[in-house]
């Protein structure tokens, strides 16, 4: 696979579509909005590094109690659009001779881009496809993918070790082949970050990726030795400032190291947010558009 697929930006796909439709180049460089008024960051408290280092306001009363019909279990109906479920299927994929359970939302061939979400400990593919949990954020991701010609995968990770990482590396390469080398973004939450760091060591998987997202995850002190680092794979981090599982400062320290070297990276900190806050509050459209602009 050509090295250029590592940094294949979303904008090339959207520009082509835009010229065909007569739209402007500026409009073509971003994913189309979907419920942005409900999911965009409420208030940016601080920003540095030209906007790549953001501290965003988080209020539990507003962002959970007022947003959910049943706090942390069922979001209010206004936050979801369920028509996208017609594009959703459960399937088993053969990844190097091992079967991997996935939920796919969108086409299995020719997608404009692919997003793969990796759950944490105790989860499975159902976590990343629940329309009503986490404030409806996964329903928004599904809709963003389908509305923009993309596809979303939520696999069930069997183990958070080298075998589990090998499964997901294989999935990354397979979906890249099925889309003709178009952009693939791997997003990992909580303990799922071990999978992202494992995949970052696989040069062939890295070559198929356009970006990686780590949400409320553990930091990797050896990331600078990885294939992803050498390829300057774009890294997006989001974290809660009061995360008691994986402290935000460890991840922020990695961000500072990378940013200090001119590496393409972004960090979004949710002030007062806890361990699960990034999965609930990360603005998927904003994050994917940041990756696509590079």
C-alpha cells in the first residue's frame, strides 16, 4: 500500500464530491453537520497551540441530568435520529483466520471514510452502538458516518493484549482495502487505548490509518518508538480533568512532548470531567474534521 494513504485527508474525497455537485471548496472540506447545536462544545475555557490544546467546560447538571431522560442510561429523544439503524448490521469477519464480532453501520465496500471505535474493559460491540447511552454520542457518530458516505465499525475486543491488537490491526487493513484506501480513523476509549497503542506498532496498519483518537485512555511512554510516531500519524486526545482511572496529566504530558516536536496532535480537556466524560462529550464532527484538515 502506498505511504500516501497514511495521511489521505477527508478533504480530497469531499472536494471531488463538491465539484461534481457544484459546491464550494470551503464547504467540501468538512463533514456535514448533524445536531451540532446539541453536540458542539458548550464553552471553550482556554485554548493554546493555535486551538489544538483546548479546555472545555463540562457541567454534570447540564451535560448529564438535563440531557438525559434517565441519567447515564437514556438520553432525551431530541438527541437521537433512529433512521440510521436501517444501515446497521451485526456480522462476523474473518481476520487472519480468527472470527471477529463487529457491528457495522454503513456500506461494507467503497465507503468514503471509516471510523472504528474500541470499547474498554467489560464492554463489547454493543457499547459503541447504543443509541441512547453516553448522551446519544454514538448515535450522532453513526449518523455522521452514513450521511457523509462513510462507515462505522464497533468490534468486540476479545483481549486487551497483543492478540487483541492484532485483530484490530487486521480489521484496519481489511476495511482500508474494502474502501479503496480511503481514510480510516481508529478511536479507542479507556482500556481500549491499549489496543490503539498496540496497533501503533504495526507499520502496515499505520499505513492504512489517517488518524488515531484516544479518549480517557492510558498514556504510552514508548509511543515515540512506534511506527505511528515515525509516520506522524495524527493523534487526537480527549480526557476528563478528574479522571481517577487514568490521570489526565499523563496523557497531557505525551501531548506536550509531541506538540513540542511539531507533531500533528490535539488535546481536548473536559474541565471537572470524569473517566467516562470523553466518550459522552467528545465532538465527533469536530475531531474528524480536524483529522481531515491535515
